[in-house]
C-alpha cells in the first residue's frame, strides 16, 4: 500500500519499539518521517536501521533529539520539521515512560517524571504541532490497556494513559472544525525493549501470555499497523476513539490451559 506517498508524519519516541516499527511501516508506505529520541547515538542507529530495512534514502527521515517534557525542545522540533517539509499530515504522540511499583512506594520524583513525559509531553506535542498540521490531518496518541483495567503496580502510569485517551476525545472535538481526527491506541503486552526492561524475570513472558486469550505477547508491528490505519484516510470517519491492540487481554478471559 502507498497510503502515505509524499505525506509527512511526526513520531515521538521513534528510536525503538512501537515508535520505530511505526516509522518503518510508514516509510514503506511512502511517507517522510520525522522521529525524535532523547539520545543522538540512538537516533543515528535508528536512522541507519530504517534506511537499511526499508531501502529509502536518508532524506526521507528527519531525526531530532528532543525531550518531549521540555517545551523549548518541542519548539525546536516543530521549527526543524517546518524547515524540512513545511507541514505535517499526521502525528503519532508515542513517547512515554513507565515507573512500575506499588503505590505506597511511588515518590514525588516518580510522579513528576511520569506525568511530565506521558501527559504533559503528549499534550504539548500535539498543541505545538497544530500550526504545521494540515486541515484533514490526523493525530494518534499511544495510551495503554491499563486505562481499561487496573494493574496493581501502575497507578501513576495508568492514570496518565487514561488522561491521554481523554485528550483524544476532547481534542477530537476541539479540532473537528479543521477536519483533524484524534484517536488513541491501547497496546497490551507488546514485546518491546521497554517491556523487557520492566519484566526482567524470564518467566514473565509465559505468565503474561497466559493472561491473553490469543496466547502470546504482541509485537510492535501489530501496533504500527493500527497506527497506520488510524492516521490514514481509511479511518476518515473515526475520531475520539481508542483502539485496543491486546490479543483479548482487556475484554476476554482465556480458556484454562
């Protein structure tokens, strides 16, 4: 498919996991893709991989070091994109962090860090991008299955993900006069670097997979396909919604083994 031929898409947190997979998917579909990350070496590695895996020229990718929780960094990002392509067709507000521990162990620093990146960062990524976002464009926000179902060690994380899904609803209404659609995706257990970092026990994959009716972890490409759909004209009458990509984790109980 070539749904994104000559279109320009911004993806925050694009050096690994779901952000990277979405960048690769959209490049394959013809897009110009701007990706952010907090580490220049990781950005350079990601760009080299994207070029090698998709066969695109490096001119199709803009890599910008940026901490989405820092508004001056977002201002610089927008100006870099403006100078590169002039406008945006879609934004995937993907950058996020997780602090997973019992609520009684959460510190003020944990709270501030999580809220700054997962909520403030998403909010201002979208708002700062609006002057570049074309009428009829699309925004996709990365939420989480935890906004639909409680997870005991994810109180602040889950709250930020519920907040950004509500943001998809409210901004979907705010931006409707411009024809801009805003939706969120809620991944379940997805086999990414972040998942592995937070689940170092080798038994975790089997335990988590047993909770999923389809019987396995998801892959970053599963989420990339959903984002590519929601940000495309194929989803032209969808806004303010949340698409859960979780193998049935939220809505179903798996059969006993």
